[in-house]
């Protein structure tokens, strides 16, 4: 069964053709980052307009790359929730039009469960084996930071969530304070490789480091507002010459190496700045890893999965691998192309939904936010 999936919940217009849930025939992502960068964040109306302009071309590319004619498609899948409403509506309306004109089943997919599926797209054997459950899923993206327990019957329970910013926001807002461009997560990741993450001690939200005990109800919850404020104060203490520093940082970003021939003063300034970045990243990563491993212990998870855009972060991947190995829990991290928003995760999960008898009507609605996740229908067996 070949499913055409559409994803337009935020700032990527993505379309994919996936066969039988796991065979990704094409996975096309058209990013709008350049359009939103001047505003320092995603502008919902602008995102919707860009999706409208792009979606037909992206669908054509996805079909061409998959070498599939639209007549060979068996179902249309689309992200229905959560996300930016104007952006979601473009995908949902387009999917309805396609499903109706081609007389195909329409499947609305939850973006969060789809992110979790993104980690399992190459892991059919793990999905099928009862020994894999319960699975603890860490979802770290620009909009969400969640710990979700997945039972064998597909029941999902949110056991941890952020009380303020998402981990991706901690990176993007931190980057803004550091005067880096949007989205700053990948830049912090790149620059931190040149700094010393142990030099500055930034707070780890809700991890008990401040001396105040963590309330039991927040044991698995996250908070990133403190670390962001601490970064702001830390930077105020340094008398950085922004013009000179920015030039050196831009050179570093372009060449991915420390610029040569910096004078002693500039070289020290760059070192201090990079150490601050690496230490900031270390604090965010530490908090995420500490909470996740507590979740593994509390729920005796048999598998740990990590997904969402922030799961691309090299230090987070490295640290979680170390801790998962120590705890002897198998860890599956989504491939970077399935971490950030994509439609393969939508078309892949939609297959499981169809096999579980789920199908939507043409009155399918886009919903910007959700309180609970419900189920991820992984328990279909032939
Ligand atoms: O999952 P995603 O593509 O979109 C949402 O559903 O939010 O995640 C985007 C987020 C952004 O905040 C971006 O800065 C962050 O993921 N991100 C990273 C990295 N790559 C993307 N954060 C830290 N390190 C990275 N390498
Ligand atoms: Zn996402």
C-alpha cells in the first residue's frame, strides 16, 4: 500500500511517498527558514502563504522521486494536529481535495505520534516484538518537550513535559541572546564543538541543583526558562566587542574552523564566547538526559527512543547513548532526516492507522493544540 503524506504544521512543506509503513520511496522537504529568519521566528500567516505556494511543486517532486504515478497512490495522509492553525489548514485542505478528487481514503495524523514513529520507521522488528514495550519516547522539538510511555497496546501516556519553553526554544531563544541567526539550535550545536562545556555552570531546570528540592509532581517535568535568563546575565558580565566577535564567529560558521591570525585579545574573546555556548548547551542537554533516564528507571522502560528536531544535537545524542548504555536500555535515535519535520513519518504512521481501521471523513479538521496523545496504533499484526 502506497501512501502520500503531507506535512505543513510549521515552516516545512513536506511530502513523502511511503510503502507499507516503512519503505520510504521519497521524502521531500521544502524549508521556509530563510523567509522567517528576518523575524527571528516562524510567522504563522507567512508560513501558510508559503505552503500554498510550494505544496503542489513539492507533491510533484515527491511523486517523481518515488517514481510513482498519482493513480498508484492508495491513500492520502496529512498532519491534522498540533501546529500553527493557518499552516495546518493548508495541508488539511489540500489533502481533502486530493482524497476527494482521487476517491482515496483520507487519514489525519497527529504530529507528535508521527515524530515518535520517525524513530521507528526503520525498526519494524522493534515495533512487532512484545519485548520492546513499554517504550519511553523522548520528543524534543521546537514546540514540544515530552516524555511519553508507549504500552504494547499503543496506549500513550505523557509522563513528563516542559513547564515553560520547549528544548528547541531554549536553543533558539538562547541563540537569539547570543546574537546568532534563526533557528539557532543547529548553530549552537556547531559552535559548541569549539568550546569547553565544563567552564561555566548554568542551571539545570528542575534537577534539584539549586538546593531546592524538586516537587514530586515535577520529577519528570522540564523547565528551560531559568537557563535562558542565566545566559542573559552571563553575557552581561562580558564586555564583548560585538562587531569584531561577530566577524570571527561568522568566519567560524562558514569555514567550520577557528579563524587563523586572530590577535590575542580577539582570540581570548572568541574562546570565552564559545565556552559560554558550549556550557549553555551542556546545561540544556544535561537536564534532558537526567529527566529521561529517571523516566526509564521509574517505568522500567524496555526501549528508549528519541525524536524531534533537537534530537539532531550531537551532544544530546552522545550523552543519551552513554547513559542508556550504563542503564542497559536499548536506545533508538531517529535519523536526522526523520528528526526534523518531514512527511515520511506522517505517511508511515498512516499505514498503521489504516491497518487499525482508522479513517477520516472529508470534514476532518485541523486542531492547533492537544492535551493528550491518545494512542499510537502500532499493535497491528498480520
Ligand atoms: O521537530 P522540528 O523540526 O520542528 C518542530 O516540530 O518544532 O524541530 C525544530 C527545532 C528548532 O528549535 C531547532 O533549533 C532545533 O529543532 N534543532 C536543533 C538542532 N537541529 C534542529 N537544536 C539543537 N541542535 C541541533 N543540531
Ligand atoms: Zn515537529
